[in-house]
C-alpha cells in the first residue's frame, strides 16, 4: 500500500519546479492524465471528522458522501435521485414522508442495512449526549429541535421503522427534505460498527460504510486512500477504482502539486493570483460556480468588548466589503450585508449598509474606546492564502478606519474549528452554506451549537414564528423580523456570498458545477 506523500514538496520536487520554470516547459495540465491507474488524486482540506453525526465542515461532508449513502442521492449536477431508498412518497400536507429501502442493500461488511439502522442513526444525530454540531439539519423532523435542546429524549424523534420503510413525521412542511437527506450530515452511520468499536470505528481496520468508496488508509495530517466499495448498491456504475487524497491548507503547495502532475483535482485551494490568471486565459482546468453560502466574521458575544453591541456595530460599519470582493478576492464573489443568501430572502430584505467611519468612531467612543484607549482584538482564521489576504484586509480596514488593533491568529483547520466550538476566539472568519433560510437562521438561535454564543429572545421568537408559519405572508414577515434583528445586533458580520473555484485536470469527466460545491466521485471517469 502506497502511503500518501507528506505535505512538504521536498528537495527533488523543488528542483523539478525550478527546472520547469527555467526551461519554459509545458504545464502538466496540458498533458493527458494517465487513465491506466484508474485513480483520481485530490488536494483538499483535512476534515475534522468523517463520522456523519460529527461532521463539522464542508470538506467532511464531501468526503463522507463518498463513504456513506443517504436515503436519497444526487446526480453529478446536483439533481436528487433515489439512494438507499428506492422510492419515497409524502402525504398531501407534506408532513409525513415514507422512504422505501432498496431490497438487499447492505453495509460494506455485508451486514444488512435496515430501516432500524436509519432510525437509530437519526436519533444519534440529534442526541445532545453525542454532541453532533449539525443537529439543526434534522429540524424539520418532529421533535428534533426539542431533542437537541435537551427537552425531549432522542426516542421522541419523528422517525420510525415500519418493515423496510423509514417514516418521517415533520413539524412543518419541508420541500427540501429529499435534498437534505442526500447530504453526508444525514447519512446513516453503522450502529453495529459503532457498538463494537466505539470511537475507533473510523479507523481503516474497523471502517464500515455504505457509499461508493471505502476508507482504505488514513494518515492524519497527510492524506487518505479510498477504494471502490464492491457492495455499494450502484457499484457497477462507479468507474474510478481509487481516490488518493492529499490534505493541505496551503494554496501554493496545492497549486504546485497540480503543476507537477501529482494531483488531478484541487478543491478550492487556488492562490487568488492563479485563479485570476487562469480565469483571464479561460483555462478549462479552472471551474467556477456560484455557492449558496455566506462568508462571515463570527463574533464571540459572550466576553470582552464585543459583548457591547455598539462595538460590533462600529466594526461592521468600518469594513469595506466592496474593496474586499473587487480588489482582495476578485473571483466572482458578491458583497453582502445579510446573514442569508439573497435568493433565500424576500423582496427588500437584503439591504446594504454603506461604510460609515464617522458613525463607527462615534459608536466606539460611546463604548469607551478612543485614540487614547484603543480597542484591541484577535481575529482567528484557518490557514490558507485567501483567508490570510482577507484577514490582512480586515486588519487594515479596522486599523486605518478606526484605530483598532487587530492581532491575526492563523491556525490549521481542525484546531480552528475546535477553537470556535469552545468559544476560544474574539473574531473568526468562516464560510457557511445551507439549503434554506432556516439553515442560516438556526446558526444564531439559542439552544443550538451557536458559535457566537449569542442569546436573544426577540430573535428566537421571530425564528420560531418563521418555522411554524404556514402562510407565505406570515413567513415573510417573520423572516424580515429575524433578518432585521441580526442586522442590528450583529452576532456575525456577513461579508460576501462566495463563489467556488476548483481545478480539474482536462480528461476527467463527471465534475460538474453545483451550488453547494459537492462533486460525488462516483461519477468521475477518465475519458479515453
């Protein structure tokens, strides 16, 4: 078994780069990829966990969807199709859904995958004792919100097994439920493997999955190898036999790997100047797509000067969002002042707040911070060149505009997430995605894994009204109240709606543009 290469390029690779540059040689992306190995090599962030219940980031979701199947699945371009369930139906009021499992579907070790397994896994997903960060994804299911808040036991979740059927009872209609069930966050986990091995069930020797690939090897901080799962229900249509992942957060290193022909796909890790150059040249290797998300600066509202809403409002008013998207990023991002993507808001709810340094300085002075007593803050972000450029631009905006001293704290992805989850930060950059308005609204609700540690009864009431409203006008009114409360209290500063930028080696098919930037490897194939 070949181990993943370490992060460092090493001397020989560095010499190779130098010789290539000196000779003006052709980029490796112009050469056809070797199809004989049937492998696809991918450079990506290292996820914090592969356990569907414990997924804490988008990269974990992507990898999990190669290892685990959901009740529903998706095509290469994001259309929803049957997954573990062969079919599904819903009642006229949209409050009860029945999913019929495929006949003979099994886990990767040959054990039968049952409706009881699915129900057990869903209960685990909302169990506060397990501590999964994505309990809000189950919110449409009856009892989910109360269970994650510790008000009901997991057995009260509106999910039951009836023979070969999984029946879900909802607390509100959710037309996005089939799409939600296709994600790694709601993919069933193997209870028999977890019962047998506890936290070690994700080690390659004990791994059990249900998706198109199996975890063959995993070296923390370096990479992982996934092999085709012969027991996957659609294995005959999975062309690529082997996925080789290299983990890094260094965009320059990921680009060097691609240039050297050592990886075939780079997921998001592209230096901004390279992205601009490839975009200008209309290079087919660069794939750009919109993304249903918002890039935030999260605010720890539980301690320090940021407890004062006037401080938060001052910082928000000092950020030059248009400069960020036009001159710092330049990859198709759109400035935003809303905590929800524009397409999820009603007419007139997404409104710009012009940069206003005079008002910002006045607010800081009211809070007790002046030139004689400057405000000092820490801004945390995970390691990569784009995040560094953003952090430096924010540091400059706040220093030049307000005299705020911002210390930048750069950490690896897993450490960064741990700090956010424990509240060990003041300001933190983080990109968030979701399916509907509630996915974003729930980020700031009391009783949820609220990273801003913000508690606001008025906001909670507005979100509760939005969640329970049946009439469109009532939902729009409640959404407007919730959005207005976020805009005035600012538990996070929305900066822009991102675009997604990936590199895909010519010759690899099946990597399609999607609004959530998920690209199932089961559809990859090398063209002859």
